[in-house]
């Protein structure tokens, strides 16, 4: 296996919103040295609560925010290095992003065919050859499980799940190696979430994609990912390389996430003792929860 | 035990010019004191619409039929002013997006005081003490500071807790929670659910809990009603529905949820569990 994406010791800080004094230059450290490796064809989950810096990391990996220090390599090329315009475009096209807020990431005055067509146009420019856009849009729609007749619809004529599928189609239209899913399923209905995750798994097998899946929901990580990084206040606090070893995590923050899972089968309170030992081993957490 | 809220054959239609579009079709449910009814359904299934109709939050564009008895009193067709006094007083409501429920231009303390002044005869000091007490009840750290803060200075989870505290403040007989944990990260979600569980265990109030997430409902609901396309496709005790749902749509939802959960459980237990 060879890594598709390598990030080393990424640090990012922002100027603080409310400074102590006039013209103050206090900075807030958002990422404190994050390193990660994404292997070919795998799905890496990044989990953390809101404000932990996971979306900032996503922006750094997508080439949207140069880090203060640290490096990002995609396919062995430095994302923030000096390249010719063509190489740079190719590099940026090897990673696509799907965002959480599907309504604001699709232009409301574009039809579906133009939303996806934008990606195809970028691809045409890069490869210097024409693409039969109409046919390709129909193909892509079919791949994400939508009828080709949707091509002439506007975003408001689609449901949330359908529009998110269009965003996924747009992301895979440029033939990327890596797709960054930044809370891509979080604002969908629970049942639609599963459908979209199933779709993503199918696409991964078909196109040999690698995913970086950023979320705050641990159940979707276990459903979907091969490895997981627990993220807290700008640091990776725990890494699980084998999902079967998830119960062995030690970091208190990661455990808290594990305990916050609700669902059929995970009974809290009375039936909790029925669960395997890892959850019962921490009487302090149980006391706080009940 | 008699029901706190009993809704029968509730039908909501939307007036679209001369045509009537049916949004909710003959839905019946009841919830008793200390009990919790979970309403499950995807977006657009009419679950919020039913509750809004009961609370009298729909305008003249909607036609509401049926009956809704709250403590033996008919709510449908009641004077809006009477309903307004009921809401926030005897009936507490917690809505989905805590950020948009608060006015961004007023401090938390002022907004809490507004509700308390409307429904109680407390003095200014009394209101302040009551607000502090509520924040403490909701386990918010340094409540004095929070009272002086603006909504944007608090996290979604904190705001939602303030909302729940306010909903509880007047000892309502019924709390309607409309997707209170959606759009909040999972740790805050869990702690908010703990607050609701405490309310339920206190046994004073009836809870109606609306959600699209089976995981949340499995934690709190005694009874579940599943809505799909404006009708109640299934209702009954939670345990029975989760184990042996009759309706195809319900079974589909539960199967999906269990598929996700079985992966999670097998991951944390290192052995396969819960047949999907």
C-alpha cells in the first residue's frame, strides 16, 4: 500500500476575535501539530466535537488554507509547494470536497446539470479535451442513484438527501483520488444518512477512492471507516488503526465520545451492566451520566 | 391514568388557492403524566406539523380538524390568546434550533426574565433568583456570567439547555420537544438527553419527543408513533415496535438503524452482536 495523502505536523492559528488591547496581535492556536497518513483506498475517520479544529484541518488538506508550518503531500507532491499552473490544477483536482451544508454549496440559480457541469468544465480545461457533458452528467447522476431526468432541476426542487447526492456527483466528476467528506451526512435524516453512506461505499469500490470522513458521530464512523483519529482542541488525542480495537481507547475525551452513543442495543442505565467490561470499568463516568 | 394530552383524528390541510393539500391525515395519539411519546419520521412526514397544529401555531392558511384535549380542555379552535398563555406556561416547547430561538440582541438573562415575567408574578429579584436556580438546575457553570451573555457567546448545547430550563421553569404538564438534539454535536446531544431523562424520571410532566433519530428515541420513549407521508403508520410501546414492527416502512428504518448499530457494537465489543 502506498499513501495517497500525507500531512506532517500541521499548525494553524488565527488572530483572536476579541483582543485584550487595541491592535493586539494575540493568536488562537487552532491546530497544534497534526500528522496523518491516508493509504490508497481506505477510509479515514476524523471525529471531534464542534470547535475542535477538524474542519480547519479539512481546509488545510483541501488546499484552501496554507498552514503556518507543516506539509501536505498528495501523491507525493507538496500541495503548498511551487508548481506550474497545470500541475497545481491537477494536484487540486486529485482531492474533492463534499461539505455539510448542501444548500449553500450549490448555486440556487444553477440547474443540476450545470452544478455538475462546472466540475466537468474544469476537467476539460485540465485535460485539454472535450467531454460529452450531457452524457457524463447522466452517467454521474445514475452512479449516485438519481434518475437522469433530474439534470434539469434546480436545487430547491430536490430533497436534502438528493441534493447531497448531486454534491457527491460533482465531487467525483473530476476523477479525484481522495474525497474529503466534511460532515457530509450530518445534516441529513438518520435513514438518509445510511443510504448516502452505502452509496459512498459503493462509489469507493467502483472508483478506487480514498475518503477522509470528518464527523462528530461515532456510529457513522464505525459503519463506514477503516481507521479513526480522535480530535480534540487541535490535536490528535487517540488513533485507532483497527476498528475492532475501538473499545481499548484510553483517552478520556475519546471515551466520552464512546459513551455518548445512543441507539437500540446500547441501553443506558439499568441494562448498561450487560455491556462488555470497557464501559463498566469507569465508575466515575457512569456516575456522571446517570 | 388519564392522558395529559389526547389527540384524536387530527387532520391538517394546507389551503393552496382553492385546493386543499392534505399534510396530516387522521393522526391520533395520547401521552400521560410521566410518560414519553416519541414521534419518529423523516423530514416532511408531518410530525412537527401535528404538534404545531395542536399548539395553535398554524395560521389561517391551514385547516385543522379533529380534537386535541389537554387536561380535558379542547385546544383546537380555542382563542389564540388563551393558547398563547398555555404555551410556555402549562405546555413547554423546545424547538430544534436553539440559535434561532433566542433574540441575538438581548442578553440571556433578559430573555429568561421576559418569559418568567409573562407567566408569573415574581418581583425583579425573584425573577433573577429563579433564573439562577434554573441555570443551576440545568448544570450550567457560573450562571451569573451566563445571564449577562449574548446568545452568540454560548454554544448550541448550552443554549439548548437554557431553553429546556425555561420550558421547565413553570412546571408544565406537558413538554413538546421538536428535534431538540439535531444539529448539536454528539457529546452535548448526550448530555441534553440526560436532562430530558431526568425530567422524565421526576414523573411530573408528560413528554412528546419528536425526532428522526431512532437512537435518541430508543433512549427515552415509552411509546413510539411512526409517521410517514402524513399518516401514523405504526404506534405502540417502544420495545414492541423496535422488536417486531408490523409496518414495512418502520421495519426498514429499524433494520437500517440496527445495521449501523451492529457494526458499532461489534467494534466496541470485539465480537458480532445484534443481528441486523
